[in-house]
C-alpha cells in the first residue's frame, strides 16, 4: 500500500512539471497591422481655380453665291483643309443651262462660275448639295480659320481678380493632355441668368483641337514656396471633415495619431501647416484607415 502512494506522488510531480514547461514555452502574440509609410517633402505648391471652357473659332469665312445658279459640282467636304485660291464649288447659271439644252445654240457658252477659297482654312460646313438652285447671296459653305481657335469660359465675378489679361494658365484637355494658354480678352458684359463674364483664353497650339470641345482651364490662385507636402492618402478626417490627423511612426513597430492643420491642396498633394514635421518623420500612407490612436504596425514595401 505504501508503494502505491509513492508511485502516485511521483506521477503528480511529473505532470505538474510538464504543465510548467508548457506555460514557460507560451508567448503572447500581439497582432500588427501591415502598413506602408512615406516621408514629407518640401517644395512649391500651387492652388488652382478650375473652370470649364469650350473651344470655338472666333473667325469664319462665309462663302456665298455670287449669282443665281445651280450647284454643278463640289470638290470639298467638311473637315478638309483648303488653301487660298483652291477651287471648291462650280456653279452653272440658269441661262447657260437653257442655252446648252437648245440644240440650235451654237455659241458654246458654258456659264460656269468657279468658287474658290479666299483664305486658308478648314471647311466647317457645305450648305447645298449638287443640283441645288441657289440665289445670289446664299451661303454655299463656311471656312474656320485655324489661328482663331480659342477657349471661352464663363467666370463668376468673384474670380474676376484672377482674370488678368496676358496671364498664363493651363488648359487641360479631356484626354488629360495639358497645353499652355494665355488670357487674351474679356467680353464687356455679364450673362443675365448666371451672372458670369465671358473670358477668352488663347491656346499655345490649336493643332488637333476641334470646335465645341469642353476642357478645364487651371489658373494659379495661391502659391506657397516652401510647403510641407504629404500625399492625400496620409491625411485622415472625421465624418464632418472638421478634424484632420496623420498616423506617425514613433519606433519601428508603433504609430500614433498626430492632429494636423491643412493648407492648400493640388492634385494628390496637401500642404501641412502644423505641426512642423521633419524629413526623417515616417507617416503611414496605407493601412491607416479606421485604426486607434496607437497601433502596432508591420511596415511593408520599405
């Protein structure tokens, strides 16, 4: 009986030792959020006023019929480029048609009138088909003068101070291509309904730009020379966009919430006015949304 008790005590001691070793071997695992980080940069920032504009040809040449006649042939189509003196339309007078139909007529009077381009331009429209009868002064076709292409924008009066004649601006086309422009003139009236003023912007080049194209005119509204700049993905905000903050690394695995004061913004960049970040500060650029004030992180991609 005594030996049985001895064996029981030995078994209890062995089991207790195993449990102890299990507890010693256990290690608490703290979850970490995978994030990417970036650093602030110092540079010039510009805030732009962006307004829609529509392309238009200010000058057009209207080609009219010099007499009553029939349209006998047309050698141009809308969109064609023509040069001064190029033959475009041939007319035939009513009298010559009557004489040519008379078999007894031996005069051989053609009665053809050749209508030529008076300027270099682009054929905007052809207003009569072959066979039409036109009267003197009727419009035959119209030519757009390439050098007269401009962008016209409607500007609210409160932005009138930005519309300085000769001021440089940027024209952003729908395909994302930017071209330089210049504020050329202002029309001396306001539209009655929208109370906006028409401003004419001249592009540096009009090659390949069709009429009635909608583009954006970007005019510098404010410039900061040495701005502290962060990507928009770094800046977090509350639901009412009243408070703004970033998540800043304080060591290799911890990030904390830092309130910030925003300045101007342009594209994907935002100026940070406060606090004064340094070039060595690391700011979370992803994995920062919806986290607590202090989080354990795992930096990836750096």
